C-alpha cells in the first residue's frame, strides 16, 4: 500500500535519499552508538473511535497509550528487558538507537496538550481509503514537528494489518504511523501475540527509513550491512540459530529473526542493529530533521 513509491518524483527522491544515507552511515561507521546525544521525538496519538467512552473499545485508555510510549523508550534505547544475552551470536550487533519519544505537550496552535487527540469518526472499523483519504488529512499535526500515530480498528482492505507506516518522502497529509487498536501498547484493549507494543516499534522503524530485513524479495537487501541475510519474512517465534547457512549466503548464526524489522511475534523480537541505528539517525539528520527542532515537547532537544 505505497502507491507513491511508483511515482517518478518519489523515485528520484528515494535515490537521492539512499545516496545521502549511505554516505552518512559510512561517516558514522558501524561502531556502537556512543550514547552521547539523544534524539527526542514529540508524538501525537490520534485515537480514532466510534463514540465509545474513554477507556472502552477503540477509545483506548491513557494507560494503554502510556504503555506504548514506555515500550518505545525502551526499544529504541536498548533498555528492553528481553534484549539478547552475550551468549547469542547476534548480541554484538544489538544497539541503542539513541531515540526517545514524548507525548507532545505543546500543540500546533501553541496551546498545551496531552498529546492525545480523540476523534469519533462514527465507524467501528476503518480501511485504507478511510484512513489515508479522510482520517489522516483531517487530523494530522505538522509532520515536520510531530510523529503522528493514529490508532484505530482496521477493517475492509486493511483488515489483516497490524499497522502501516510511511517512509520519508510521503505526502504531507499522509505522513506517519497507523497501528491497530489491539496491537498498541501492552495494557488495556490488546491481544496476544501482538500485545508487547512491537508493532509501533516496527512501524516507526519504517518511518525512520528502515526496510524489512529480508528486503521484501527473496534474499533481498535492506541496505544495511549488519543485519544478517534473510530469505523471507519469519513468523511466529523461532529459536536461535534459525535457518543457518541459508541460501542468501548467511552463516552459522542464521537469520536475525529477532530483529524488530522482521515479522515474528512481539515477545520474540528484541533488537535493532548499529547499522539500523545509523540509518535511522541519517533520516533524523536528513528528511526527518524537522523533528529535532520541534518544540512539541517544550524546548527542543537536538544534537
Ligand atoms: N506491517 C506489519 C503487519 O501489519 C507489522 C508487523 C509487526 N510485527 C510485530 N511482531 N508486531 O503485518
Ligand atoms: Zn513492515
């Protein structure tokens, strides 16, 4: 569902972005992050519901929203308690992305806000046309200053989704991340096995220009050197090592199925690599740089 990927001006943009990203990542090197600087991202959560009272059904509770922000602040800092142990072959590749998230305290109109924006759109479920055509353009906050997250119940053309995201270069009124109600956060209206908040971790990875680790084709590329080659998406849960010496030239460590940018269950994914961290920081210093000077969480905190 990324029609604009086909459009020629987006292709140009994408080629230039890839060249910029490669040079940024090369300058940074593959070393572990220094944890010297943190990127702080103001977030607005648009809760799209059907008139339920706050805390019921699609009109999710503040506690559920806070539980998702807490997951993001662990996963993007390598503070998640399920991170790999040194005995795992992929442990050396795990890294802190140095990115933190805050619910916005200042709205685009300059008034104070909870960072939570509730909307009754009068439907029990929403499909792509509803979301991209109506909900997003009518609710979005400046995408250069806020990470917009919409939370709603998917239906119709979107019914099998957990979430979806726009990479850098998306149309201004569509840019952000959409997460299904029951896959958002860790408490409240959540459903196993997608009840650990990892759908948002994954989709925000896309928002910061990460690809799936298998590159979306058999043995494809994600343009990152330190994510092990993978044949295709993995589902459910795997045990290490999985698919060792695979047909894409993988080694004895097998596939990095525990990477947030694979498709396995929430409680079986737990890492970004140094290369992914560098690539996300490239996006933050490139097409997403507006977020670094945003005053959405008070005075800007940038590098
Ligand atoms: N866009 C993917 C989907 O809808 C998200 C996968 C997230 N994976 C997860 N374990 N939460 O299927
Ligand atoms: Zn994805």
